C-alpha cells in the first residue's frame, strides 16, 4: 500500500496524450482527431485521447489478424507465453503507484480501493491465467479400439474487447488475460472516460515481451470506434461489459457483419435481502452500505436494492443510514476518502435524475440525494438512501450506477423472492439470515449469477462472474472464462 506523500508527488504530474497502439507502434488517429479528457476530481482537462475512426479500427484489426495468422504468439510454447504474462504482472506491480494514481485521476475511484481492486487485481488476474496456460489439457474421447478421438482446444482468433470506465484495469484484465493466455490476438477498446491506465499497462505488455500486433488499443468514442469494432468482418468474438443499450447494439451488429460471437456483461439491479433473523444488524448494515456506496455506487454488482423484512426495517435502515452518513466522500487521491467522484458530469446528472423521479413517484429521500462539493469543480454526490420505493418505480427497476439505495420492505420469504426477481436483471444478490436452510433456499430461488450470503462483495478470481436474464451471457473470471476464447476441434483418426 502507498502512503499519502507518495500519492501527492504524482497528484499533478503531467499526463501525456493517449495514442492508439497498432501493430506494436503508438500513433495518432489517422485524421488527427482527439478528445479532451476531463478529470472528475475537479473537472479540469487532464490530457487528450486519440479519437479513432473506423479506418483506425480496421488498421488495428488487420494487425491483430496478421499476428494471429503467422502464429507469432499462438504458436509459442505454453511455457513461453506464460513467461511473458508473468513478466507483465511483475511490471504492473512494479509500477503500481503510478498506475493507481493515473487511474484515479482518470475515473475518480477512491485510491484505497483502486490500489487493491484495480492495480492489485490486474496483476493477480494476469498471473492467475498465466499459471493456467500449461495446466489445461485437451481430451481423448472414449472410442472403440478402431478409432482415436482427440478434442483440441484452439484459440478463437481475433478478439474485440470493449471495457467500461468504473474498473478499467480489473475488468480489462478479466478479458485480456484469458484471451491472451489462450493464444488469441486482441483489439481493446477502453471507455473514453477511463483509458489512461489501460494504455499504460499495454505499454508494459510490450516491455514484457508480448509480440507486436498481438495486443492493439483503439481509444475514442464508443459510438464510432466501438461500433466499428462490432461491425468488423475480421473480429471473431466480441466481449463487452457495460450498459444494456450498448449491448443490444453489439448483438445487432453480429448478424449484420460476420456472425461473430458476442459475450455481454450488462450490469444489474441487485437485491440485498435482509431477514429479521439477520443477527448483528450493525455489522450487516455497515457491510451493506459499503456494498452500494463504494466507488460511489459505480459497481456492476452493487447491492442497489435493499429488500428488508418489515420487523427489522426501521432499525436496519437507520443503522445503514448512520454508516453511510459517516462515509467520507471527496478527493479520491486522499487515502482517508471512502467514496470518490462520479465519473462524469453526464453520469452525475443521470443519477440525480433518478432521485428526482423517485420523489415524483412517491418515494422519500431519507439520506443525501444531492450533489456535494460543487465548489471543487468535481463530480461528487452524497450517499443517498431512498425509502418507500415500490416495485413499479423506475428506481426499483432500472440500473442507476451511482450512490443511490432503493429501500423496499417485505413480509415473508415468498414475497422477498418475488421482489428480488421482479426486474429484468440477474447479476448479483445478497442474503442476510442466520437460518442455513433459508440461505440455501434463497440461493436457489433468486435469479442471479452470484449470491452473497451474510456478506456483500469479495469473490475472487477463482469463481466465475456472469449474469442471467438481461444481465448478459458468458462468464468472466475463473477457468470458465476460457470458454469464450477457445474453440473445440475434434480429430477423428482411424487406427
């Protein structure tokens, strides 16, 4: 972990313009277009990014295809690829302070979280998949003596990866590490409001020995470069984390182009369900507050709906509100800050609009609900608790992606299950109970890819993350992530 003086030495360090990485070389967009990158800390211009167009994207895809075709990476021995990825993880750790501060200046996550969930997670993820490279085998089918059936695992080819702004390093490496470990080439499209730390680790990947063209990066507007990537006839699979609206456009691009596979993680409206046998209310409330307000609620698995049994509702909401009110919101480069900035002015306006809509529909703001620290020029919002939220309210149904908790009460287990599943999403959930049987019933009944019991958050790289319903398809993390990046090829040999 860093100390404050180390962080402060980099607080105002100049940030060079972000450029495109194509075939191992850093370059401007073909037409020279750039985008100003505003820091959410104070709203000032941090640097500029190259604004790629469709021609730039096709340059990157062509470089990735050439690298895959000549097998400069896929053809290396597993041990050789493993060595490069392990070196990459080492370089990320060696540059952890620089990466963490750069990322925080770019997207506003509090530094204490960024050090662990961004830089630490990225290095650990790359190392974990590197170690898996030479431990996953093909298969021999159970045939008769006259034939030999072999099942090979082969890389898919060119992967397009589009990642969001909330945890660019963590989510980016969830996609990059298994894709590269499997031998694919990649074209990465970071979010225009959080590209800088990803650009830097890609620079470190080249330093670690990753061959030119195997990893390419195009920055810029998603509606242009992201759309071009989705429509490319030479991208074999597309992986994405972000909004449902964008996910739908990516799916639509598949049949309009080359029928590329599309894997989507589209966020959620995750229920955090508290029963009256919760036990330690103060501790559960503290953990639940962190589960929605860390990173200012900009977390895909955030427990954004509190479903609480009526018998403990008043006590639990009071305890959670007390914990939330004590959270320090502010300068994300201060180690004592517990919730940093909203990523952009547009995102802040959207979140505040959800609160206004909830009040108009009859809900009540019990805590927060307003922008704070506006004098800094940055984008900050108080942790917000909204009670009396009904199932037909927009705040109950739709993902906010901000520090807003919707509170709804329930009478019994059956109603809790009904309310938990009464959204289009199914990414994560939490259950608080001291009844082991109830815990297992809820795990089975709640429609979600991850169900936390008597905690919220914390699953590591060893377990998969993926959603059901409109939270997407496919999985990040764990060995199951390889399923997106390999093809099975059967060899049938007559003996």
